[in-house]
C-alpha cells in the first residue's frame, strides 16, 4: 500500500528555520499532489494581571495580534515557492502546539512539517518546545526539519 499523502500542514512562526521547513513541506506536496495548509499561531499574551495600567480592550488586542499575524504570513508566503501547489493559510490564536494539533485534526493532515527550532530568542542545543510537543502529541507523522 502506498502512502496517500493528501493533506500537509506546515507551521511557521516567521523564522528562517520555519520557512525552510515549510518549503520542504510544499515541495513534498508538489511531488505527491497534496494540499498544504500554512498555519501561524499567535500566543495570546499571558495577561495584564499584576501589571500597572489599563489593559487594552480585547478587541484592540485581537486586532493588533491579527495584524501582526497577517504580516508574518504575508512575508512567509512571499518567500515560499508554491508554484503548482494548492496552498491555504490559516491564522490561529492560542498555544502554538495545541493549535497546530487542532489544525492537523481539522485538516485531517497526513503529515505536519515544522522546523527543529524557531523564533525563540534562546540559542538552543535542544529541540524547540513546539517541535518537541508535536513530536509527542501530533495526530499524524511529524517531519522536523533541521
Ligand atoms: N507560533 C507558531 N506558529 C506556527 N508554527 C510555530 C510556532 N512556533 C513554532 N512553530 C513551528 O515550530 C518550529 C520550532 O519552533 P519552536 O518554537 O519549537 O522552537 P524555538 O522557538 O527555537 O524555541 P521555544 O519556542 O521553545 O523557545 C518552528 O520552526 C515552526 O515550524
Ligand atoms: Mg518558539
């Protein structure tokens, strides 16, 4: 039985690593005829509790996050070569790994592709926390691109 690769989810946080990983996912989709969903997740701020001053309204906060997210996705899409591939973008708010998993379930993903590291500021020897969580909990095979 051959692997029927129909739906690939690629997760990007705007980092070069994630864009390189996404390109691998798109290239694989071109070879297999799969559709691609490019997802970016904005982590909701932990909250203003304990911080002095007025919190922004939820509407203002959501608008600001959505705007930033659109910019990240637009930049990623500019850099990806998606010729001949059916690509959709998806923007989510929340915990990145949890939301990526939810998108995999929603899209019935046959594969999810992430970078080994991302936009985290810490120069790590170990795998990033989002990639790590996916390796443990994703509902489909995971491709982690170094
Ligand atoms: N917010 C996000 N939205 C979509 N994909 C993400 C997001 N964060 C990470 N990823 C995916 O996971 C890959 C690994 O990033 P990860 O966040 O695990 O590492 P890191 O940023 O280096 O470390 P950490 O976030 O644990 O400090 C990225 O290359 C990207 O593919
Ligand atoms: Mg990160």
